[in-house]
């Protein structure tokens, strides 16, 4: 925690914390942020460094850590979801195209008297020749 706090303080020189003060702050922050894993705290520090104009207090860091935790949970839930169902309109179009293809093949058969090919239609029935 002291390392994260020292790195964060280096980005805010106007805060004016000396080493002894940073050690005291680190102890308090470690107690107040004990429920968060180190990777969440590291990301919270990165976000605070990018977004805060002044050195953040522990309440702000708890907010950032909560946001990071929520982002991680949302990402895990998205990964756990089943694959999306195909677009209904695209599926409908695919089915209609398939039906049209089948009807076209049936239409060709009907044009030859229900026989599947013109060769069979030209033959005389057996026993009539």
C-alpha cells in the first residue's frame, strides 16, 4: 500500500506530504481499503491519477475501487453469458430464401409433369410402345 500511495503522491507534488506522513496515510489506507485485492487497488490508483486534479482522499479511492470491482464483475458476467441468439430478421430472411429455393426446384418439376428431369418426361410409359 505504501508503494501505491507513494507513486500516487509523486503525481501530486502540491499535496506536500513528507515520507513520515505518507507512512501514516498508508497505514490508514491499508485499513480502510483492506477489502479490495491489490490489482483492484492498483487500477483505482491509475484511474485517480488520470482523473483527479488534487490528491484523493480515502473515500475517493474507495469509490474508484468500487467502480473497478463493478467493471470486473460486469466483464465476467458478459463472458459467462451464452452466445447471442441470431438476429431474428436475419434468420427470417435466411428461411425465406431457403423456401424460395425449394419452391423454385418444385416449380421446375411441375413444368415437366411432376417428373424431376426432362429426360424422364420424354419417355413413353412402359408397356405402351
